[in-house]
C-alpha cells in the first residue's frame, strides 16, 4: 500500500510521524517529571509524619500511590538546634503534636539544601504558629514578607516571652541562627 505512494509523500509521512513521536516523548517526559517530583511550591498536600529531625524539621510522606517521602522545614520559624539549650524539648514538643499523624502542608519554598519549606497544619491549626506560641521557636523575621503576618507572629513570640514559656524561661536564650555561626 505504501509502495504505491510517491517518494515525496513517503518523506512527508515519515516527517509527520517523527513530529508526532517527538510530541509524545515530550508529553510523557513532562508527565513523568511532574509525577516523580514529590512536592511543588504553592501547593497543599496531605501527609503522614514519619520522623522528626529537630524542632523545625520533619520527614513525611504524601498520601498518594507513590508515598513520596521528603524532608520538610517549618516556614517562618527557627527552632533551637538539637545540641542547643531547649533543642531536645522543642523536638519533643513537635513530636507530641504531629509524629505518626496526618498533617496538611502548604509548600512555600524550597531551601538551599533541597528541603521543602512550608506551613504545617494539624486540624486546621498551624503548627508553625503553635511552636512560637508555646515558646519552642523563634520567628524567622527575614523570611516573612507579609507585614500583617509578621506583626501577628511577633505578637505571639512577645506573648510567649512575657509569660516565660519554653525557651524564654532562660535568662538569655540564643537564636539558632547565632548558635549555628558559633559552632561552624
């Protein structure tokens, strides 16, 4: 059947088939790229927490077919390091609130270490705000762009400081940012 067609038609048909194959390869590669990327900036996901690294970092896996697992960093807060004063208590607090539980994560960014950064919710309650409210973390002022949100988070921190909750029980607590600089 194809042998009856002129050579120019065969060349055109071959070129058309190559374009269709190229189009399909591009579409399939985009789909697979999106499928294997576990979390995307600006999206919200349902996850189950599988591990707690410290007061502001946890590992969770998505509730999808692939069970994509990733490290998540809490947005807008900086908890004490594990080796720092109140570091273990901060990790224990977040573990008691979310470990082996379902959470909703709103991804806000990806940090320089490849960890997703986001706001973690449990029963519509922001765990990020809860950590600051209970005195288990500082507000990371440099990363909050919304002025109203910054004022709200700072008011939570100031209230915890006045009530001497958590890390504010110490006379002069050191910010984790400064602690990391000292230990390098």
